[in-house]
């Protein structure tokens, strides 16, 4: 369960968030149906770089998740905070495009999967100590 969840998280971070953000351009914004704001590009590109790094981290942790409980916990926190950030944006702006609600839904699924993954790792008793 943890392997699958970490791999899924890696794909989401690299393919659906990291690469589009790192190479953010008017064409990519149009493809995803979001507004292109040139002043925010430095933040968007930096966000993309971080998402790719997290994706790579999740990928390597997926090889032996029982040795990487810290990364499982970080992933859980990352996606939970993603939900909080989008909801905060919604309350601040008064609305969100469907594009952002899809990201919230993905994050909700990943949070649920990471909670199950943590539980299965703890029950298996295979956690590395120290």
C-alpha cells in the first residue's frame, strides 16, 4: 500500500504539478484553463522545482517505504497542507476554478491513501528503527 501511494504521489508531483509549473508559460496556462499572470512566474517556476524534488523523493522512498516513515509523514503533511491552502484560497477569493477543485480532490485521495499506508506500515511491524 505504501509503495503504491508513494509512487502515485511521485507521479502527481512530477507530471501534473512539477513539470507544468516549472515550464509555466501562456500555452500551458491556456491548456489547463488557468489565468497566466507573468508577475507570478518566478513563484510558479520555483513551486515546480520543489514539486519535482518531492516527486523524486517520494519515488526513492517507494522502494523501501518501511525505512522511510518520515517521508511518508512528510507526504501526508504536504497533501493535507495542499488541501488547507486551496480551501484558504477559496475563502479568500470567494471561488476557485474547477482546475483547482480537481487538485483538492487529488490531495484528499492522497491524504486518505497515506493514512492507510501509515497504518499498514505500523501494523506490519517492518518499520526500521533508528
